[in-house]
C-alpha cells in the first residue's frame, strides 16, 4: 500500500517543511535544537513533536524520514524521543510530546520516548498503514480501514474501536479525528473547544488536529477549521489551492499546490514566518 508522506509539520513553537529536493526547512523556537535541520538531505517526510500550550510545556523535537527507511531526529531528547538512529525499514513517522513512532514495512510500529500514559504501547499493532500522535495518546489505521489507539483516554480520545473505512487519522491534545474514504470526517474526545465539530464536513482529502482545533482540506482546495481560535489559528477562509495542512498547538500551516506555504495563528516564536518557503511538495512513499 502507498502511504502519503508528510511535507508539513507544526509543533507548539516551530514549523517544518520537506522540499521537493529532499532538504528540510524550519522556523520558530530552536532553544532545544528542534530547527537544526539545515544539513538534512534525502528526506521524504517530516514530523514535529507538538504539545498543548501551557506554562510547563514548550520544548520539542523534529523527525525526518529518509528515502532509505532510516530516521533522523533533532531537538529535545529528555525521554529518549530522538533515539531513532538504529531504526531501519521505516515507511512513516509521527511525533508527539516526548515520543516518536515509526511505521515499518511489515505493518508493525516502533516507539521511543515517554510511555507513562501508555502512548507507546503499540508493540501489538499489526497491519498498520498510518500513524498520528496526540499529546498523551497515539492512533493508527489498519490496512482494513479500522482504527487503533493507545494511551490516555480520559476524554474518550481513544474511543475509535467502531471506526471503519478510514483513509487518514489525526490526534490532538484530547481529541482524535478520522477521515473516511467517502470524504466525511468523524471525531471523538473533548468537545468543549469545538475541535470535534466536523460532522458536517464533506469532500475532504486531508485533516490535521491541533491542540484545541481541527483543520481540513476539501477536494477543491478550500480549508475548513473548527475549535479554538484565540490566536487566529482557524482564520483560513480565504486560503485557496491548498493540498495539505498541519495544525500545531496554536497555529496552522497550509501547503499550496505551487509549493508555497501559508500560515495563521500564534507567531510569538516566528513559527508563522513561512512566506519565503517554496518548493515544498507532498508525495507518496512505498
């Protein structure tokens, strides 16, 4: 099965993009070294560790998947979330707060980092084809379109056992959103912020969950957003020709068909300074 590779990633305070030539761009806070990607090459997908904005959060890490199935990581490594140098045969990566997941060619999943809430308990997963990380939970899709989840379930963010016919899945702080093959969305978890209000969305081709908001791309290139908008992270109504999105804690990125990137939301650490980016391309990875 072909897995869609990720060209964009948004953390709490930084943004990352993979260019068509395999190099990587990053802007934002780099106190922990999460933006030190200037020497990365031959990268086919990127992921950024995201966490909800709070007084005790902030440090992050960045992960890159190379075309040979090896994995790169930079940034905060307090829980070993960057200890991926020995990984081989990886086809997709996902990064959450203090952890990294890797999808192997045989459908099994690797995990490093914090597992106190069970978010790294993925050793039993089989026939997995997609992954995503929230703050304290991890989710995936099996080859039959059903969903997997592990970790904190206090707001029912892991209540995905009945989901079927999925094409994509994405995890936020306390919610999970799935994209069905028919272009409709479904969600579970904390509904207080409105991040799960996706029941009326149609004709979707991509989704991304931030800490308290959710964004989606339609087949026509328009972007939908719901949830917390306290930093303007849902102000995407005028975006056009978008092919992919990435939602961070309080900002949102959009990839245009021409390879340029737009951003909205919290820019306190310059994580939205992407106007000069070009040559960013999504793609597929075997």
